[in-house]
C-alpha cells in the first residue's frame, strides 16, 4: 500500500460537484441510493412512500429493477438508473444492443410508467484498481453506445449519461488536493471520457467514502472524517480543508482543472456511514456523519474549489442483508433505515422534520428461534450448528465491535439460530439444530439497564403478504456485485492521504 499514499488520499478527496443550478433547485430535496441485494425486500411501493415521506426527491438504482422503476412512476422522484458492469461488454459490442437496452430499460418506463429518469449510470466503479483491466476497454464504448441510443430514442436532452467512479481514479502527488490528477494508467482514457461527457452534456460521478479510509487505516484521523469536527485543518495554499469529503472532492476538481475540464459537472454518487459490522460502524458515528452531510446538502454548501453544491446521493437508504461481505461485515449495514424501513437513529431532515419509518410493512408471526434452555454451550454440535445458521443467514452483527458482539455464548447461538429461522421465513423445520433450539414467543432481545439493547433479534418481513416473491438467492450465493467491495479500497486511499497530509 505504501506507494499508494498520495493516490489514496486524493481519491477520497475528490468528489464534488457541480450541477450548480440543479443543486440549488434541489435544495429542498435529498438524494440516496436504493440497493436491492436483500433476502427480503420491502415492497417497492412501500419504499417509494418512504422516500417521499422523508423528502427524498432523487434516487439512484444499481440496475433497471422492474419493481422499483414501476413504483417510481409518477412519484415525482428523479431517477438515476445504473447499468451493472457485466453489461458493459455486450453494450460496447454494438449500438443495437444499447438501443435495445435503452428501449426496454429507459424509454418504456418514461413513456408507459411516467418514471422521471434523469441519468443513466454506465457501469459501477469500472476502473477500480481491484478490477485490473477487466472493464478498461468496454466502459467508454458502452458509454458512447448508450449515449447514441438515448439520442436515437429522442431522450438526448432529457437523460444524461455518467459513469460512477471510485475516487481511486484520481490521486495527488503532493498529498494535497491541489496536486490532484487522474491515475497514470487510465489518464488517456479519462481524458477521452471527460471530453465525451463535456461534449454530450454528461456528468462525472464520484463515490467518496471517509468511513472506508478510517476502516482501512487505524491511524486515520477519525475526526477529520466528520463535518463538524475538532480536527486540525489541512492547509493547501490559501485553502484550509476541514474534512475529508471537501479535500477528496477538490482533489477531483483539481484533476479536472489541470486537464481543461474545469466546468464539467461532478456528482457524488455514494457517500455515507454504516451502523454495524465494525467498531467504527455504529449508530453514533453514522448519525454524526449523516447529519453533518444532510445539513450541508440542505444548506446548498459547496466545497472550497466549487462553491456550487454538488448533487449528493447518500449511501444508502436501507440495509441489504445479502450483499457480499468481502469488503467487511459493515457492507450490509449502510442504510439510514433498517432492512424493514424502521428508523436506526433520528436525523433532522430540515425545518425540524425528523425521519419517519416505512408504513404498511407486514411481518411474520411474533416468534423467535433460540437456544433451548436445556441445551449446553459445551454441546459438541453447537459450533457446527451456529456455523450452519450463519452460512445461510446474516450474522454480521455478531462480530467484534458489532451490535451483538457482547452476547454470551448462549445468546450468541440464539441470535444465529433466529437469523436463520427468520431468513427461512420461519419455515417448519427451520428451527431444528440437533435438538439445541426451540421456538419462543418471548422476545429474546437482551436488555441493558432495563432498556432494549441495540442488538436486535429480528422478526422477518412476510414475503407472502408482499408481492409474489421474487426470491433472492441464498446469501452465500449472492456474489459481490455492484457497489460492494471496492469501496473499501477507495476509502483506504483517502485515509492514507489524509494521514499523510496531517502528519
Ligand atoms: C434491460 O434490457 C435488456 C435488453 O437489452 C434486458 O436483457 C435486461 O434484462 C433489461 N433489464 C435490466 C435490469 O437491465
Ligand atoms: C457542531 O458541534 C458543536 C459543538 O460540538 C455543536 O454545538 C453544534 O450543534 C454542531 N453542529 C452540527 C451541525 O452538528
Ligand atoms: C458468536 O458467534 C460468532 C459467529 O459464529 C463467532 O464468531 C463468535 O466467536 C461467537 N462468540 C461467542 C462468545 O460465542
Ligand atoms: C429435525 O431434524 C432431524 C434430523 O435432520 C429430523 O429427523 C427431524 O424430523 C427434524 N424435526 C423437525 C421438527 O423438523
């Protein structure tokens, strides 16, 4: 990692933005990412209501999800539709393929469903260093073909193209934002893409993750990740940077300016803070970060180099219990809301309004699967049973420093058994771990000083009372896709840079 120092820090810093006019206009609304990698998804209509109730006027999807797009029809919410990286090669191969994609996944939703699609995001962090050159040769041609297809469909003005990039596409040799430039190995490609975006009224989208920087480097100055902090500012010429987001974003702006694209609009496609699965992923820090973020969005605040506020899509709306945990257990806990649309923490969303939970969610029966009172923690089958449960259900809250990390061995096993039981829709036989488990109607959620602890023993959403189940694959099968893993890398880089700067 050592030689990546500067690169890393720059990445983090980059994202800021543009779309000034838009941002100002959108000052009344928030934007977020709606991911759907969950075993039990909320009904799209419930999610759309949740968005509206909480003042979200824009949403970003990682793919052209049928349910989500149909529910967004005539909602008044603006949509960015993503194209997964796997689609890049076919889309790059011919304009006809792109025309089909646009017709099916964009035009029809606009004309038939009244979906207000504003952007098509081509790929997701395709130039992430971890991907090596996998998408290097297909991303730009895919972008060009999608743009041509949008024009042919008569949507050239209405729908803009972009490529969401990890902040690792830029770096800074000086360790300061002003030293920003695009990564050497993709510099020429980035120039071609920037030129194309500029000529076609497109935008640049960057994902910035101060949390990942912190998570990747224990020496990262944590305070600097927050907006309202006590960290020592990083001085870059006449500018004093007071937080990672500004510094990272302006590294990107410096890279654009250096290469003659100073007026290219920049969107922050993902930024947020998870609540579980890591010692730094907790309710207090997530609330602090996201409140600071929301405050600046509502205030229309830009960065030192770009006074116009960028469009910022918070990552994420709800937790996703089927995401890959390759980057870390926190991957399943980025939501401002829990898996069921309930509230994790209060957030002031402007004019004294606070977050409101999802309405109309149906749950399974109030029963849990726990370790039998008669079973012993020294039972030779226990470890294997817990392991089995955690292979097919989400146990990421059980790890060190996580919300259920303090449980004793018995409660720990109960938690695992229950997650399995709930994930299997409380099916008959799903609470059968070698005679070690029983079902109960007594809520096993532990209490601390008479209060329910933050370690929640969930009851799952009832899919049968929901739409005809579009079942997600079992957890272990859910590959790392979309936004998943590489955020971590980005984050690290940024952290390193910041620490370098500060030290
Ligand atoms: C989009 O359109 C293509 C046809 O080009 C189709 O194969 C694909 O499944 C559609 N849906 C999504 C989510 O991309
Ligand atoms: C920032 O921190 C100060 C002091 O800790 C506090 O009084 C103020 O309310 C905070 N502002 C925001 C927006 O969180
Ligand atoms: C709880 O379960 C997890 C997951 O199986 C395991 O890693 C951890 O060591 C367990 N802790 C205790 C105290 O049994
Ligand atoms: C529990 O599992 C055992 C062994 O797999 C099986 O014989 C038994 O019928 C199961 N019991 C229930 C209630 O499903």
